[in-house]
C-alpha cells in the first residue's frame, strides 16, 4: 500500500538563517550544520562533486530572471553523464522532425528501424505502445519515465552521431561529446559512427520519409582532466586489469551545458535564440508532461514494477527516500538523471505549486570507494543518492523562506494526467 510522505525537512525552516545577502548562498546552504553531508563536502575532490543552483525571480508580468551559484564546478573535469545524455537527444529528435518538414510526419508517426551492418539491430514493433508501433514520442516517454536505454539508442540512430554533436555545438553547447549507444553489446568506437536506416509511415502504413544508414565523419575531441580514472577495472567476467579505466571514448556533457539545455526548453524566452531548440508549442507541452511524470502515471508504456517509486528517476530532493513513496501533488520535478560507473547526476527544475517555489539544481557525484570500475561495487544507496536527496532538501528549505517580491504564476507547468 502506497504511503504519502511528509516533507519533514520543512521543520528546519524555523532556524534557517537568511542567506540571500551573502555572495554565494549555495556554499552557506550546503555547509549548514545538520545537513549531514559534511563527510562528502570535506572530500569534494575524492567524490568529484559539482553543483549548480539557480534562483528564479519573477517581475510583475511573471517574466523570470535567473541568478546561478556554483559549488566546486570544474568545466575541465571529466565525469560520466550516463543517461543524462538522453535529454538533449530527446530535444533534438523533436527538432529534427520539425525541420524535415514532411507532410504528415510527426513524433507519433510509426518509426521502423532497420539494420544496415552488424551489430545493428532492427525494430518494427513496440508492445508498450497502444498501437504497437515504435515512434519518437514513445521513445521520449520511456526516456523520461524510466530512463530506457534502448529508447535513447533508437533516437541516437535517428539523429546520427555527427548531426547530434554539430547541432548542440551550433547552439553553443560546445562541451559535449555524444559518441556511443548505451548498454548494448558489440559496438565499438568505429561501429558507433554508423547509424541505422530508418523509415517513417503515415497512419495508413505508407512510407512518408526514409533515411539511409549514416556514417558520421566528425569525432569530437575534448581536452578534459581525469579521462583516465581509478586504479583498475574488470574485463570480461572477473579479470582485474590493474590500470586506470579509459573514458576518452565515452560520452560527455558538461554539467553547465546540461543545466543550460534544460533552461532553454523550460524557459526558451529567457535564452538567446541560437540556444533554443526548434520546438512547437505542442512539443513543449509534451516534454513538460513526460519530464515531470512518474511511472505510475503512464498507461502506455506501463511500469507496474515502479508504481510505488515516484523517485525512481528523481534523485534530487527525494533520492534518500525508500519506497513505497508518493511525492506530494504540489511538487513536480522536471529533470533527467544519469547513473553508471559510480557517477550519479541529476539536472532538474523543481516546482512547489502550493508554496510558490521554483528553482533549478544540477549536481553530480562519483562514488567508487575501491577505485575499480565495472565491478558493480558503487556506493549509490549508501552515499550518492542520500547526498543528492539532502542537497535538494537543503535548497528547497532555503527557497521556502527566500523573500520574493512577486509570487510566481506556475500554471504553465501544471500538466494534465493521462496518455
């Protein structure tokens, strides 16, 4: 039986000092006595902690302004973003559909993926969809509801490696390197350059757009620190290789880029035109709905195994809570998480409709005490998720009492339930 939780951290409000006058309130918020994260903050280099907190204030016309603060942000430090890379792929997949400009082609159009060369695989049905057909819309739902890897891989194949990177660079998100599929065997650096042939169909089953296999000629290089990490890694079933794990040919997106991409979709009017994604009003509503939805709120696809885990892919604010968990109705989290190789990342916009609270928060942490990769021994539950939950709570409590001249009108982000 699902049990609603109480926001017990609101009890801290009474003795939280006003921090708005301080130059960087984020540091004071995090280092406040009683937050129970001292052991991590005292070892930020070991845990590779990076945090961005953005305050949002509204004018009398409800137009937002932003002020960002950072903690240990290092734009030259490598971290593995894992599933966080799925967020820009979702945005760009919608943009590419809009720019193809074929009559009848949209995110709900059946999308059949072929196999051009090994180890590519084909897909022509999707049993999770109401009509049993794969589509861009269905893949995006899966990405935000449960962070489905295959869904990302199919969008990666639709976009192509070169297009995916060049479009982000063109928008100013230059600290990005998206070069491989996720959690699928057989692909190496070379085979990830090749993406599958794809055909879209209309409602009558007639092909309306075809894209052949693409071989990307651009391979992004970034000069980042610590692209070799740890003291060893597991190769095969159990062989320990006693040398650092190589991330040189792994995906990367800077935490600041992820934060700014999310801001560009949630607040397109607040960023430069070239930073925006080419989306329709219906696209924005679609994204807002599924970025903030919980698995229990979806019928197609359906996730009964996660029906009591509202925080399954919501790490900030609720990462330290155990199921059964129902997040209060007044709170919505528009976000994307990543978790792999001991790295946990979450980039989020958090809203409390009842109390007029809104803020953005992005954070990453690495938990790998034995410094061995691929051994499955990462302290996600013991250290990583509690840390992300607690920093979210600390910022939320601060925002509850932070003075605001104008109470925000947040109706734009209230989504209707249902598929």
